[in-house]
C-alpha cells in the first residue's frame, strides 16, 4: 500500500509541475493557442516514446542483464570443471572403453554434442576407482556447498542437476564404505555414476560452446585438458 501511495504522490507532483510549466510559458509568451497546439503534438508522441523506453530500451537492458548473469553462471561452471569436473570425468571415462579417445578433435562442437547425446553410457565397475572418486568429491565438499547455495545456480537447470547428482554420488560412496551389512546394491551405485557421467559430459560441451563463443583463449586451454584423452 505504501508503494502505491508513493507512486500516486510522485504522479501528482509531476502533473502539477507540468501544469505549472505550461502556465509560466503562457504568462511569458501569451500564446495560448500555440501552447495548446505543441502540447497536443507532444502528447501524440507519447506512445512512440513509450515504445522506445518500455520495449526497445528495456529489451536491450534485459538482454545485457541476462548476458551478465550467464557470464557469472559460466564462471561458476568453469570453477567446477577446473577444480573437480575434468578429473571426475577422466576417472569415470576410464571405465568406459568405448569413450576413451573418442573425442580427439574439437573442430566441430555440434558433432561432439551429437556424439555425446547418442553415446551409450555404460561403465565397467571393476575399472572404477571409487577410492579416488571419493577423495576427489570429499576434498571438494566445500566447493559443492558454495555452488549449490548460490542463488544464481538455480537458474541453470542443467548445472543444478549435475551438482545434485555429484553430491548424491559422494554420499552413496561414503555410505557404501561405512555399510557393515552390505546393504548397498552395486547396480544402484553404478546407475548413480552413469547419471553423473551423462550430466557432466553434457554440461562440459555446453561450457565449451560458451568459451568458444565468448572467450577463445580460455577455450583453447579447456580443450587441452581433454578428459576423453587417454595415453
């Protein structure tokens, strides 16, 4: 209610100020007809002015604000991949013989995106180094907390899903290692790893596309750390 009251008061003040300026104009120049004529002419341009201000300028401002938000989000995504993402991808891909060295060229990111989307995600649990994955995830627990608590992240659905799946995998591995009764189903853990595998590779390609478009020098650094590359 206070908000509308303030708006009402400001509107009245502006209208009175405008009327006062017209009155001064009339008293000084004494041309009532011309004053009315130009006043009505100005009123005719109000819709166009509204179009420029509320549609065009507002759209430009929103577009700039959106780009700034995306820049901040992708900075957070970049921190994730630098600190833990690429290493985690490497550890998981090591257990997928069909994925090793499947991406060696980055000339066509659309092809890479299609290949990743159609890839048959499967892993050999005997090749999964759970100990290293566990230590990697636990060492970065504070990073996960900081990322997931950032309100901006929740505007990025793909990355939010990735973070949640990574955190869930960490908790499942910890629970499995502390389970004295062997109640953890290895198939369930395998599915958790595959969920992370899918989410992280898709987000990785999106991140590469962003870097390639806006920060080519960072893109060149990112493709050097190719998690699909094995000697």
